[in-house]
């Protein structure tokens, strides 16, 4: 099963960089495997959908702001996120982007094979290259969530 592990975020917006940092750590930990690609990206919506073309499974890591305690790890599917990560208000959310991709016949992971790992952020607006303390403390748990997902076949996601 060809798998994409993708960290999302902005490296200079404090906790928004957590997805990037988790992906970098996962890439460091896993042995080379032609069926697993680890990447970093800064977009959502249609561009995120396009990035998933050619993969059977996707594990996406990003900061999330739901009001939960900072550092909380959320395991979500694309339908759980009503908004989009995008620089443009003219983009679409991930569920809509995926539906467009499926309708166009793109080889995309089935929704059941897309896992979004959200790390509750404390601060995504301050220009800073460090994580807030509680989000920094959550980094190992987020990495473990990705590693656990990678060890699953994707059939039970």
C-alpha cells in the first residue's frame, strides 16, 4: 500500500509548524521504504488533494485549534474538518477537494484510508520558530500516532 505521510504547517508561525516537525522526525525514524513517502507542505484544499494523487493511503499531520487543551492529539478523518488550510478563501475544504478528485478519476486514497493527526495548538499567530511548551511536549505522542498508523494496514482506519 503506497503511503504518503505529509506534515503541514508554516515553519515561522510558532505551533503551526508542529505538522512539519512531526513529519521530519518520522522521516528520521523510519527505514527507507519505496512504499512510504514523507513530505512537507504548506497548502490545503485542492493542492492537498493533488498531492495525494497516486497514493493508496495518507497520514496528514497538522496543527488544529478546537479549544481543547494545547498538545491534545486528535485522530480525524477528512469529513471531521469543515474548514480548509489554504492561503486562499477561494479554495475548498479537503472533503470537497477529494470528491472532485474522485469524480475526475484521480487515483486517490479512499476516505477511510486518510488519517488526519491534529495537534491542538496554543499559538498559531506569533512569528516564532519554536513551539509553545505544551505543543513541544506533545511532539513524541504525535510521532507515535504516525508510527502506529504506519504499522496498520490501512484497512482498519
